[in-house]
């Protein structure tokens, strides 16, 4: 089976029309996007206007929770040796857990209801998650709580079980 080209799909904007600072930020984002592709099998693209690194949910799953609940989930998964990449959104105090590809859980009304009561969300396939770019990390807008390690991501079912099993804390 052929390995996907880690460079395929990266958007290369016409940087000659962009201000120097924005051009540098986009070039940094492109380099980071290439690294995510090559080292972590996170096949995102760079949005050319703001230089955000966009990852489509589907091949990769995602669960977003309030940061206090995220901390409990992270501890739960770490104790079992299943911690994976977690994106922190400091301004909104939320964490996004990246998982292996999604499954039918998104259609399950009981799971959706339980997640809703925890202020958590299973990110639907076809939507995008924004991965931390160098500019995001410098400004503290979007950061890695736990950076990706190679291509490992926990199973979606494991993260959902941890989310539903961890006691919600006051938000």
C-alpha cells in the first residue's frame, strides 16, 4: 500500500501580494503543516488568508470539552497509557482531543445527550479542527496541551468512555 504524499494538498498562496509579516507567518504555517503531515499523519491544509492549519474531521476524530473536564480525561487516559494529542484553546478554556477516525457514535442520541450535559461535543465528520500554528502558539491563542507523538491517537471510543466516565467538575 502506498504511503500518502505528506506534501499533497498543502495550499501555497501567492505570497508576492501579502505583507511581509503575513507572508512570514504563512511560510511558518506551511512548514508546520508539512511537519504535521510527515511526522504525525495529520493531513491538514494551510488557509491562505490567516495562515491557519485546518484539519478535516473524518480520517481523524475529535472531542472538545471544557478544560477542567479535559484535565480529568487526560489523567484518566494517561493512567491507562492512552494519552494522545490535545489542543488547548486558552481563551475559551476548552480542550480538543484528537482521536483515531470517527465511528457511529456521532449518531447515538444517548452519547450526544451525555456529552451535552458535560458541555462536551463530538466533532462531526466533515467539519474542521484548527491545529496550532507557530503564530497561534506565540500568541497563546491555540496551543498543544500534549503534542502529537508520531501518528498515535487514541481510539474515539476510549476518549468518549473517558469523557462519559469522568466526573464533571464545576465550569
